């Protein structure tokens, strides 16, 4: 199967221009909201971006269609390196590519990877803990006094995932496919209500969102449990940062609206994030 991401410059000086553009875009976004990443750490951005460029050709999953491409992978790698979490929860594994990226970024972290169906794995990290089930079914909590990161790329309601993560003490979440209501047609299974919808004052109870995806009509009605989840999640979000789309710089496929969320402080009774 052809590799859709095997497109890159071979001239070092021109590759350097692309890396510089990526560094500038990420620095501008992360410096604007310094909470999750201390400003002093941003000095490492040029080397982190360069490290990812060196790493990319060695990826074991050569075709990750339907999952993270070059731009999302780059952002995931850099963020994970800057946050340096002791525990990483990944919900939505697909072929195993993002797990590989996270492991390369944080080789010492404890990684728990969840997906109801692991049959599509192409790469299996020997040190990660895989479970063919929803992450909410496992009693896993953030460690006290150490950073933890929850990555959600599972097409499940962002509102629900924010509530679940907050209840388990996770303060840093990375949400994929964070599209506003008017762009829900951009992905096959949008995680409605997305964070953008949760924070949209125009999305009131009873509001209907209808769209067409590849010729098929789709519909979401903001009511019942979904609306309740959105109300609860809204109160838990302390800050959010939509990460920059690197496509204009790299000319790879556009990013999927990756968004870094900081939840409000919460006291937890569990102090370890190890194996349940």
C-alpha cells in the first residue's frame, strides 16, 4: 500500500525553512497560553521539531489513513515532549501509529492504550498496556504530583471525555476532531458535542445540527444526556488552545483541529496512575 505521507524535501537548506516555519507557528500558539507549557521550555522547540523530522522516516506504520498524519503527529510529538507526562492515556489506537509517536516522545512514560477493536494494529509498543475496551471501564487515575496526559482520538463525545478525565484527576487533555458545529461534515464520526460546540453559546437545548457526509445525511440534536454532558463539561474547562494548522507551512494534509485542554483543579483520592 502506498505511503501518502512520503512527501518531503531532500535539500537540507529547504527542509530547514520548513522546520523554521513549523517552529514559529507552534511557538506563537504555545506562548500565547503558557499554562500547560512553561515559557522556558519553549526554547527547546527548534530541536524538538528537528528531532521529529529525523524520526518520521523510521515510523513503522507507513500508511495511517484515517489516523494521524504528518502534521498531527508532529504536534503530538512536540507537545508530549514539552509536557513530559509520567502517565499517558490514549483512547483510540487505530493502527498504533500515535502510540509509537508518544513512546518516542516520552520513552519513560507509562502508556495505556484503549480501543474497543485492536485487530487493526500494525505496530504494537512492547511497553504499552493495551486494552480492547473503553477507557472509562478501567479504574485508572492521574498520579498525584506528576503530569499526566489524556489523548482522545476516539470519536466519542468530547463533553463526556472531559467529564471522565476530570473525575480521574487529569488536567491536560488533547482532543482530536474539535470541529465547530458548522464544520461537522469534515469528519466521518464527529465526537459530538465537540469542545467547540460545548463552548458555543448559540448551541442551546433543542438545537438541531444537520449535515451531509459523502452523500449521506447526518443529524445531531442538542438535548437530553448530551446536553447535560455539555453543561457539566463547560464548567470543568479552565483553558483551551486550538493548536495551529501546520498545513500552510508543511503542505501536508490539514490538521484535525487538535485542541489542548486544561481542566480545573480537582482533588483526587487516588494517587497513582499505574496498573489497576
